[in-house]
C-alpha cells in the first residue's frame, strides 16, 4: 500500500495558492485534519470529513490512526517539515505512510520580503514554547527569524533582547505573509511598540549590542553563584576536552550553579546537571533559564546513587563530589568514544585523579593561574588555587 496520508502545506493566501497536486489531494481526501483556521479555508467542493486538532495537539493521534489506509489530508502552515507536524507524525507513522506537499515556508517568504540570504539566518520558533528558550541564539550580529506563538511574541522578544544587552536590535514583524492582510512593521527593540500585532506573525531580528554575551566563554559575572563554580578559563578547558557539540548529552556531576551545563547547552548540546544542594539547584535553574534555554535537566541528588536510570552520556564532567564509586559508575555509563573530564582542588581529590591516570592514562594537567588586582595604589598578581585537570577518552571498543 502506498501513502494514505498527505500533509499539505497551505499559506495565508488559502486555496488559490495551492498547486494542482495539492488541490487534487484535498479533493480526493475522505478525511481532513488541521487547525480551525486552515479548515475554514476549505470550500464546499472539499467533501471529506473535517476534524480540528484536539487540545492538547497530540490527543488527535488516535483519530488519525483510526482512519489508517483511507485517503487522508493533514493541513499545515507553509512547509510542514519546518516546525510543522511532520516530526510528530513520524513518531507513530512510517515514512511510507505519508507524502508531504509543502508550500513556501514563512521563513522563505520573510527572506524574500527582506532580501536576506536564508542560509545566513537562524530560523527558530517561539510557538508553544517560552521566548526565554531563544536566549542562546541572541548574539550580536546574528540574524534570527522567529515564528511567533501569537501577537504577544514580538514584544516579549524585544524585552528578552533588551535584558541581554541587545536593545539596539532591529525587529521586523511580518504579519500574514502571502495573504491579503500582509503587513510588515520595523522597529528597534528598545523602542518596541506594544502592538497590537496579528496572531499570525514572524519576527525577523538583526541582533545588535556590544553588551551582549558571546556564544561561548561567558564571563563569571553572567552567572548567579556562591563563589563555588568552574571559572571561565577552566570551563573553556573542560568544554574543549569534552568536545562540546550539538546533540551530544553531558552529565555534569556536582553541577553547582551549572556553568558547565549552561555553556554546553548554549553550544547545542543536552545536559543533565546533578546537584545535591537545594540552594545551588535554585541558582542552576535561574542560570539555565536566563542563559541556556531548554537543554538542561536538573537532577536532585548525590552521585553515584543519583546516576541510576539516567540515559548514557556522550560526555561526563565531574566538578564536585569526586569519589572512586562516582568515577567508576560514570565511566562505565559513558558511551564508547565518549569523553570524561574531572577537576580537583584538594589533595585527596587530586590523589584520586593521579590513581585514575596511572590505570587508564589520558591527559593530566595542573593549572595554577593568577589575576591582576589592586595592591594599594599599584597592581599585583593574586594567585588562584591550583586545579588538577584529567581528561580521558573511552576506547571505542570498550564494553
């Protein structure tokens, strides 16, 4: 049996903008699913039964499966594969069950209106998710396109940009792209009008502001902390050793205020931050929400017991609570070819790292830095506590 489900992307212009293939799919459908706005675009020539998305969205799944094998259409906005229903559908349908007939995405239409090369733009969505999740992408000189959740999103984006020191950013609100009510409004984040804006909009952002953070190497002052944290130079060393990268999962054991997990998440990875102290978990949650977006899961507990049941990591950082049991459990869980880094500041922890290095090898460094600071009316060096850094890569043929 060939595809029985067709996902049709439709623009704000309605049926008049559809291709012949898309129009034929609608005419042949026995069942049609979609949002109320999309279903309202259909005229009397479309005879299939019409079902609006349930609330929550995923509750429609049994209704779709109930018509398996019958000609069915799902209506979506623009390109259904780009922040549309395709990813959700593939969670319970095979590739061969469906065909996808896209229309131009809102990103493509906005790029055409603004003259932006789309390959230079970060395309994001705030639909059904907090605007704060976009914080890691708000970087000076970065161009963003953001699908809005509703008419309140443009102002929320402007407020987030200002909080990040990017109040000079320009925002272009693109409403009803491709439709008869299309409207494009441009303004500065610091002087953003409260609206009203149409519920259907996309916001194009040119981020500007020297006060904003970079993607990597956040200053220590960016974090709320109690003084116990992995400082920027050692954080950079650890993240480089762990090969921070998009999609990889990190265990940050003894996470404290979460500086390692936050930076890992900003670089596109996922992190599980394990921290026993409630006050530090509160700081970690605040830092993650303000700086990292949604990529961090916080686990309350003390290693090694708190590691039970966690998904296997691609990388492990042990910044606090190092013990032979914690190291053994973390190293055993690490995926073959994955990396583990651990830092020690006490003689007892350093002795453990020396023992591990003697057994398993790896890279062993001792870092002792100084910071220039006032000494009376002059300047002198104030030494930091030396830190021992161990980095191991688990052999790919390890069990």
